[in-house]
C-alpha cells in the first residue's frame, strides 16, 4: 500500500442470511482509492454498490476479507471505535438530507462537531465557515424546513465537511432534486474535488457519474469495470 492510499479492500465479501437463505451481496471485491480521488460507484439495483458503500462508510463490516481506511483495519475495531472513526474520518451526504427540521442550518452543521467534542465557540465559527463554503452564508439561521431541496443538500454537505474528514461519501446525493438543482450540487462536488477532497459518489445515474474522474462498476457483487471517468483533471 502506498503512502497516498486512503482506502484498500482485499477480497471483501458480505453475506446476509434471511432464514435459511444466504444472499451474497459482495463477492471478493478488491479496490484501492488514493487521497484526493473523485470516484463514482455505479451499478444496477442489487449490484452491491449500497452494501459496499456501507462497508466503506464503516456502517458495517465484511463477512470475509479486509478493509483498511487510512491504514486502519476496521475489523479490529469495536462498535464504539467504529463510531468514533466514522465521526472523525467520514463525512456523509444522503439522498434524503437527514437534517433535523426544527434546528437552524448552523445547528445541523454543528452536530458532528458536538459528538467530536469540539468547543461551542469553535463549532459556531466552523459551521458558519462551512455554510459560507457551500453558498449559504446568508441562511445560517434558517431552519431546514424553511429551505429548498437544493439548500438542504448544501447544508448536508456543509455538515459532512464540518469535522474536516478524510473521505466524503455521498449516497445518491441528487436523487431528490430537480435536474437544474442537481447540476448545481454536482458542480459544488466538482469544486470540492478540485480542492483535493476525496469523494466517493454512489449513484445509478450516468449523468452524475460523469462528474467523477474514475468510475467503478459493480454487478452481482463483483467489480465489473474500473476506469477513468468522463471528465479529465480539469473537470472538462
């Protein structure tokens, strides 16, 4: 593993049991992702991309095989240690935003920092900084139920950035947005990738995947293809 490798999976499998039936969601997936890469995970329903996303996000552990995140073998961690790693190293962006509707935008962004033990003054300052970064510097005190879908996703992205994570993991980040707003959000991801952030998008949408510089295709729990995305290093 090179010094620049952030993610390494080796022959990862994931098997679920439903009664007497075994479902093999992942079957020997081996991938490496370096710091600063912008990657799309693609595949049809049932391909294993959501299962792989859960593993990469330390929301689950492999049945067999190994997963190293920034050199840390996650199989050696207990639930509390996994939770700490998730909060410190991974910023999540979900299709459904997952914001608390009665809290203002800044308080939603502060939540991961609360769990990380960041002091109140630093939390407030950093939340405002992150909201400004995503173009919501004038909406910090608006509750999420007062924001548009695109604005809510921007708040979710600001929250994902709050602890300055090693990895931004986005699950269908434009799934609940119209096409114009989707493109605005993807341009924001492009900018973050251009600033050196490591981003993994999980999507079934080819137009979303086109923004990534590398596309990993999954089918039936296996890597079917892994190659350059449609955009070059300049984003063109």
